[in-house]
């Protein structure tokens, strides 16, 4: 004979203790609204109309371990259990896609020497805010697929990527030189303390780096040759393997001749890049525009599919993103020099070197760049990145 036990005990008007053979439960509430928890870890809540037979009920087991929601670098779901207060395990807990998209706040305080010179080298990366959104902007994983992974092993495309990176690196260095020489009035020290000015300058450099890297990353990813640096705060955890900013080196000064050679190489070879990617400027349509809106609003960049680990971007969308034109070329420049006015830009080495090359190709750099700067001013940026600095 089977032994059964299911006995309720009233502990008050709205509280009952229920004992059965497998668990002990506590029920709180009345006929319209009640909640129950038992020793098996089950929590049940229900809302309904008494006598109607209609109610809503939800049950959750507190003891059932939830799996980490992170996608690993291999594209598989993490096999670890999540923490009790997070959707992620301890390894991936720093990455949370539900993090507030306001990128301006960062509680981490960085101690830096009382010298701007420390901001003009690779030490600037040590001051980067510890924010997961940066991964989604500067990573080189979200605009790729299997065919691109194979295609970008081609030596002519690798050469093109390297020249893009050299061009980008020189522009970043030129922007920093402009700051160092006090040529950008918007960042000039006014009625500020040393700490405030250092913090503002560091934030400006980081903001320009991250916003411009977004353009470069979606154009040339994936990169199949290794970087010389590995800056873990930009992709050491879920879900991105490497960052465009790993390929920047502010300590190694790029010569003007190398910069000019890269500009020439890019102008002479971008048609080959477009042909290899089957890019056609006439492929643009309303459907493609709607899909790629995520790239005009960087804080809305999608995460990988939770089941496949692959980013749900169509082949047509990826093809369009890989398309190179002068607008893309100058957008990189405009995002670096976002804070400068055009008269200040005309004094930079990069502008004057590019102007000579563009004249040889019958391009009006001034007109094209002014148009792109205007577009950049009105477009959405990836955000303002600020870092707290403590001077010693």
C-alpha cells in the first residue's frame, strides 16, 4: 500500500504550511493572488479570479542551475553554470549584454603621472574604460562568415588590409600630435586643473580611437594575420577573439613616405578589393538598408545568435559592409579628427600629404573631406568614452 501525505496547516489568514511526503511548502496569499515556495526549491506564483476557473501561474526551480548565456570563441554555448545573480558564469560575468548602453560612466579610477606625454603612447590603452560595449564596436568578429574567413587569406587582400591599418595608424598618430602641439582648440586647456585636463584629453583620444576603429573593423574584418599586441580589455572574454585596436601601435612612428605609399596603394587597389568581395554599389535596396541600421547605431550592434553563435547578418549585408569607396576612406579620417575644425585639419601632416596624392588622381580632397566631416557630425557615434584619472 502506497503511503501518502499531503496536509495543510494554517498559520494565519493568509499563510499556510503544507507538508507532503517529498517536501514542505509555505503558501502566502489569498484566493486572488498567492505564492508558494517549498524545500525542493520550487517557487510558484499565481493570479486569478476566484470561482472563474481562470488564472495565470508561473513556476521556477531555484535549485536548477542555469547555464551561462555566453558564446565562446569557438561559437559554442559556454558549458558552465551561471552565477546566482547573473546570466553568466564567473569567467564571462564581466560581459553582460544587458549593461546600460550609456558609455559615459566608468567607476574605475586610473592613476597616471602628471604628464600629457603618457597619453600619447600605447599607455593610453591602459586608461580604457572597462565597458563591454567596446567589444561590440572594435571587435573583428561581427562582420565575417565562413567564406570571408577563407577569402581573407589571399595575399593581395592581406596587403590591402595592412595598408589600411598603416593609413589608420598614421592618422591616429597625427591626431595625437595635433593634441600634443595644442592645435585643436576644443581640447586646449582652459580653466581646468591638471587632473581635469588630463582626463579630458585621455577621454578624447579614447573616444576618437574607438569611434574610428568601428569604421575600419567592419570594412576589413576578418584579419588573418596576427597582431603584435593583445589588449585583453578589448576582447579577452566573451565573445570576441581579437580587436582592431590590437593592430594599433602608437609607439612606432610611421614615416610620411610610408603613409603616402599606403594611400597610393589603397587608391590603386580598392577596385580589386571590391571585385574579390563581389561588391556592387547598385545592390543597395530598402531591405539592405533596414538590416544594416544596426551599424549606424553602434550601441545597438547585435550579439551572436544564442544557439548557433553566429551573427545573423546576410551575405548581401556583409558584402555591402566590405565595399570600399572614398566615403569610407575619408570617414576613417573624419572620425579621428572629429573635434577639430577644418582650418585646424588643414594644418596637419596627414591632410597635406593626402591632398598631394588626391590631386594626382584628380580628386578634390577638400570638398570630399568637408562633406564627410559634415556627415560625421550629424551621424551617430559609438559614444563618448570617459575615464577617471588620478594624477600623482
